[in-house]
C-alpha cells in the first residue's frame, strides 16, 4: 500500500474515521466534484489523480491559446494543486495515472508518471472523471510530426512551437465541428491559410445542413477553403518537409500543419476493465445520482451516458457545463444529500470569425433518426435588434416543435450578434417543457440596441403558434421539386427580379387585394417572400378568400440556404 | 354621421355585414391589434384613429433620434398609412382625435386635426390604445421654451432644432429613469454637458438603490453630473436666454435645454369620461381578454392595468413588449379566438454610455412595499464570460427568491456586456414559476467568449440554493451597523489593506485551515471577501468546525455599493 493509503488507515484528529474519496481525473467534472464535496463535508479525505500535468485547466480555451488570443498559458490554469490544497484541503496528484480498479477490495493502482513508482490506494468512494479522447483514426500518417490533436495544454504548446519553428503558413483542419471551427478561427488569427476537410457535406454536424450554409458562406468569404463531403484517407510526408492530407476522393491538400478534430470518444478503458457496464453509446452507465453499477463508484463528465431530457434516451455529450453539474451531483450523492442530474439538452455555441452558431435540443435530422414524425418547423431571419436602430444583424433561426401540443423540440441559430441569447432563452423554456406559445408570450428585455418589441424569440413562437392553429400551413421545402402547387412570390418586382425560386410567379402583396383573382382558384399555392412575413400576410388573405395556400417558411432566404446545402434543386 | 359611418351602414360585397372595429391610438398596442385582427378576419372593417401625425412609429427610438444615432427620421416610421392600407386593408386616420364615446349607441366622436371637422363613427368593437403621457408637473416654468418632453416624433424634432438653433451646450434632464437615462446618453452623444436631477436618492427607480450605484459611478466617470435626492421646484428664464432649473433644495442648475422625464401617466380621460372603470393604479380596468367593463370596448397598452404574474396584483407597466402582446390578445378576442394575456413581469433594460442595466420581476423595495417578508437575496459579481478569455466584464447581479420554496421573485443586473442575456434567461424561468434550483441546473451556451461552464445564471441559482439548504446563511447587510458579530475578511492581506469594512479583521482563506483557532468560538462571524466566493468556502469550513458564520453576500464589492447608496455606514 502506498504511503497515502497507509497514512489514512489511522483515523486522524481523533474523530470518526473519515471516508476516503478518490477522484480519477482533475478537469471539469472531477475538479468540480472535489470542490463541491469539500464544501459539503469537511471530514472526508479527497484525493484527485490527474494523468496530465495540470488540474482544472480551461480545456475550452485551448484553441484560443493556439491563436494567441489567450497569450499567457497560465491564464488557462483555473486552479492549481496549491489552491486545491490550501482552499479545499484536497490532495491533487498530477502526472499520476490510475491503471486498475480492484472493486472487490476497493483499491486502485496508480503510477507516478515522473518516478514510474506504482502503488495502490484504498477508497470508500471512487469518482471516475476520465473525459474523452480525440478520435485518432488508424490511418497512415496520422502520427507524422506536424499532425496534432487539441486536448491538453502540452498539445497546444506543441502546436504553437510547430507553427513558430516551421514558419507554418498552411493548415488543414480535419473535422468541421466545434473544436475544428475554433481551430480554424485561431489559425486564421495566426494568419495561416486554412482548409477544412469534413466527411459530412456540411459544417457543424449538430446543425441541420441548411442552417450550416450561412456558416460555410461566412468562412468562404473570409478565405477559408472548405472541402466538405470528403473524408480523410491518409497523411503523407511531402518532399519539402511539408505534409499532404489525402482525402478519400483522392484530393491532395498540402499543409505545414494538420489538426485532427474529428470528434472525441469516451475514455472508458479503466471502467471497462473493471467490469463497469457501458451503454449503447459507449459511455459509462450511471444513474441519476451519477452512480455506476458499483455502489462505491461514481462517474461524471464526457465519459458517461446521460439521458436527453427530450427523448429520455441515453446520450454522450462532451460539454463542460453538464460535466460540472455532474461533478456536483456526484459530490452531493457521496455526501448523502438528495440530488439528481436532470439530464442534458445539448445546448452549445461556437464562435467563428465573427459568426455565432448556437443550438439547443434536437435537430431535424436527429428527430428523423429517432423516428419522431409528429413535429413541424419554422424558419425566420429577424434582426438581432430593432430594425430602426442602426446595425441590426440578421439571425437565421430554425425552431422545431411537436405537433399538435407545441412543445419545443429544438432550435438552431446563426448570426453575427444576439444569437446565443436567443438560444439560451429557448433552452430555458425547454428546461420547463415549454411550448411555442410560451415563447410567443415571453417578456424579454427590449430597448432598441438589445432587441425588439417582438423579440426574435417571440416571433419564432408566434409563427409556430400560427402553424399549430392552422393559420399558416407550412409547405414542405423538401417537396418543392415534386409538388404541382403554384409557387407564388409576393415580393415587389425588383426583389423578384434580383432572384427567385425558378418556378415562381410574382404577385406583390401590395397588389394582392386587387389582383388575387388572377390566381388559379383550384391550385394549391406555395407562398414565398424574402423571409416569410409577407407570405404569411398573403396566406391569411388568400385562405379567407377560399384559396389553399402554404408558407414556404423562411422565404427566399431559406430557399437559398437549402439550395446551397443541396436540399432543394 | 360621417361619411365613413354611413358607407358602412350598407353591407359591402354582398356578404354578411362586416363588423366594424375602431381602434383609438395607432402606436404599439393599437397598431399590433389592427394588423393581427386583419390576419384573423379578412371581412371586418378596421379603422385606426391616431391623434398624432404618425402611425406605428418607434417611440422607443426617439431618444436616439435626438442623439443622431438614428439620423433619418424616416427610420422611426415602422409602418405607414399606405402600408396599413395596401398590406392590411386597414384605414388609418392620423391627426384625428377621438373626443367622446357614446357607449349606449356605440358611437365615437372624432375631430380632424387639420380641417377641424367633427363627425361620429359607429363601432361594433372599440379598442382603446391611448398610451401614456409624460408627467408635466404644475410647476412654474415647465412650459418655457427649451423645456421638452419626449413622446412623439415632433417632440424630438423640436429638441433637435432647439439644440441646433440655440447651440445648446448644457442640458438638465429631470428624472433618472429609462427615458431620462436614454436622453442622457444621447445628449452626451451630442456633446452637451448633462446634469440629471432626480427626486429619489438613486437613478433607475425600478432597481434597488445599491444596484444603481454602479450606474451612478459610471455616469459620473463619463462626466455626467448627478443631482440625486432633490426634486424639481421650478424652471426660470435666465438673463442670457438660458434656463435655470431650480431644485427643491434651492440648487440652481443652468441649462440651455431641459428634458422632463419624470415618468408617464395613463391617458385615461376618454375612458373615464365614458364611465369605464379605472383601477387603483389609475389605469383602465380590463379582463384577461383585454376587455373593459363594457363588452364592446377593449383597451390595451400603457393605459391599462394588468396583473403582475408574481403577485397577481394589478399594475401599470408602460412597456412596448406587453403593449404589443395585449394588442394581439384584444384582436384574438374580437375575432372570437380563445386567448388570454398572461400578465406582466416588468422585464426591462436600458443602455447608458456603455453600461447595461436590466431587471425582471420584483425589486427588494417592491417586495417590502407589498408586505412580502419570506424572501432572501444573493449578490454576485461574475464575469460576463470565462475569466481565462480576455475581456471579461463583471456583471453585478442581485437575485431575489422566495423562502423556503426557492421561487424566483426578481433579478437585477448591471454591467458592460452580457447583462440582458442573463435577465432574459431568468425572466424566462420566472415565466414558468421557476426556482433557484432551476437556474442552478440551466444548460446554457458556453464557449469562452460567451459564458462560462458555470454561467452567471447557474452561479446565482447555486448560491441561492446554498442559502436555502442552510449551507450558506447570509447576513443582513442592513444589520451590519448594529450586530455584535465579528466581521471576518478572508481575502489576502494586500486586498484587505487596499480597503475593507471598517470593523473587519483579516484571516485569509488560504490560512484559515491552520489558523481558525484564533477566531472567537462564541461569537457569530460575518464573513466577507471580494465578491462572496471565498467567504462561502470559509463558511463551509467554519460551520463544520462549530462556528456560526454568515456570508456578507457579494462581499466587499457589494459593501462599496451599499455604502455609496447610503444603505450602510
């Protein structure tokens, strides 16, 4: 037994023997658990084992350290071993790997990464917070010098050094998700020419494809080259000391630096070896108190499966917020408090070169994958604040909701400003199982710099409520190519002339009341304008005149996004 | 009878006689009602009577037109008569005053402001949206040239002209509420030297005084002179063609321009004369469908009393968001739809010279006024995003919650960034009667530029939950002067030396575990740090060691605000 285990076999301070809680992993969930547990129970002994050199570092800040936006590495150290010791009386052992769990005897085997010494540690409660590791596909060349993942401070230190030493000017980022996009921003910030290679035909996999097009266009306009719908085949060493990223299509992308940001997978080796059950998504199975199948072992963070609050289905969601909450819940459970992790809803945001992309809840493709069919959606493109105040930027917003009860299922938003605020509000409504009617009635901050008398959130709710009430039937964009409906564009002629859906006919809203008789009374009308508002007005008029009319939700703006994403011809 | 009334006595278009809906007031609530009603019912005749020259203008933008931030007056015109006619088939008559309601015969008397012609109009349904008028106290000099209120576009046009013609360099703004502060910003923007005269000893009356100090300090630092706790006595014409604002204290404030922004009062003359009941707050009494005591008359907007969702008590809340929603509800009710106005919660925001002030729900003084005693509060000062990412700005946040159930009662926030987002999230939780536990568990957008793994909203909820659980008893700041508790400051010595609560003793958290024996075991401890976090950690340790300890919530930062607002010595 190790020195520490022995020292604890004798109860200290003449009180009842303190319980001994060991935590494996000292970032996010693990650090949160340690700090919370200490606040709840002064008597328990807490030891944190962290494989890396740092405890509680800001892993979400790593890309910005590469970009030199965060210039001082020390900024990333949220807490130190010393702070854990003096502030929380928590013993943190960095560069110490936990190699084995002996569940029967409640012992873990640990190895000091510096000395190589091994030992065992006794626990009353064990918390696993191993996190998730970047996926490193078993492809030729992924271990070549100059190919990096982004998980730890040493990782980013190596990238910084490589850029400096190699005077790198070209980077390929493999993977267009959160980390990939944050790396794009920061490599552009370092003036590298950046190419993104993404296997899916879109960036940001959590979004529906048509919502990702604004992002693609934005990156394209900023000089980022996008190579979508093409996977990584291998990486070759070029002649001049550079790298060639070879795509599955055969495309060859030269680079001085390659970032692998394909995703992460739960680090479950330790749990698996110990015989703890893993779930269908590959994460450690836990209950609502974050306890594994072993009553003495808890698990938190990126490595566990947790229920999605919408579907109740288990999911793996590698995000810092939920990890922190889970760490707190585990601490509360260990301290004997009533507690419960409420599940996750996948609220997330990423900023890329001035654009913000945020989402919460389910995507349309996620709903379809899950077999959910009773839902509807609206698109809108409101300004992020009142239009009469200068500087309003459009927010492209998609709201998914259940039919007929109107429960909010998910939302996605893209824009230059005010984006994550709207997603946060919708996420909060979803937390309460709110409906689109609740969004319509939300009373939010309004002054002209901040919002509108009808905030984008209100408008989204109102549009959806119109759909539910039958006041604004929506057309399926996906059926546009096949329908025999007349596509009616109610914008003004100059707008129509500047671009329109190929089959559309033009009859401006301003003339509709006097000219509606020109429309074929027996044909269904798919009505379209720039963003959907005038089409809605037209539909209200037309349906009351006996026409069958549907809104092409989001109007020509959404059409362009759908076309760009290949979802409509 | 007028031409219009006559023309409608003959049913048009060979269908059942359309109902005739008249709307008095064409801004916010009235305009909203007209547009919504048309969408719901194509057959009804809708006429809007607006006393002023403009329909549906952006009254919330008026201060910014004075400041030339909105340079083109036409930007303020959200909709025109023409647009109402072509888009909605709504007949808008501007510069037309409604002078009388004959409820028995369902007639209103109208006067054309240009021709002076009078007439009567028949209604099936009448909607009153008269708004609220700036309070103009009956004091000497309030009608002098150069003294202005800010309600209409012509008002602001006159202010702009006056500034230009008089080459005004000094302004006194009477009233430090929303409009007053927005005028301060815009007059400073026009390079005028601005003095604020406010009768209360604080700016922004909806806030609690200690939350307004950050605002006062910010304005002071930007050169705005504040004359608080002193009312307006009269305004005199000075010798040089200037004005002298004389305060109740006798102070004489010279000015080239005076803005009266003392508040507004519901425009209820028409309703009152018609015998419609007014409520205790002076507004028109309506039901949840916005219907007055007369089954043919609805009322919406700043002139009505509506229930506060927290207290259920009727209140008058002159805000554009609720006015718009009320207009919609009235339209839905008139169209025979099931509808209900859910009440108001007083969510509001104002931006002043780079600072954002926002609030929702009740203030502490409001709760005390209402006789509510079972509540508690926490103060916090988190960064608006993760501290490791450059540029985090503090948000000063106060959360009020019910004891013991934790229901959120209100929140106030002040800071340079991310302020209204947090208030919007808390407002949304309040809409669902959420608790502080819900805030602790909220899953919000996190990337380092946008928030933190524990968002300020989460932290507020966690702190409040700690109070409810008894883990962090809070001390009453108001009792600090009288208590015999020991004030313990757990910051580091250099922080303590830079300023502290007069009676405080210093024992840093980093030394607490080794030195706590120095503390008197029989005395209560009021524990303080910079913002409250370290004090919380100390309290958790101390209470588990048998001490009685309470947190001076918000720490020395809140102490300074309380001292500045005179709430503690």
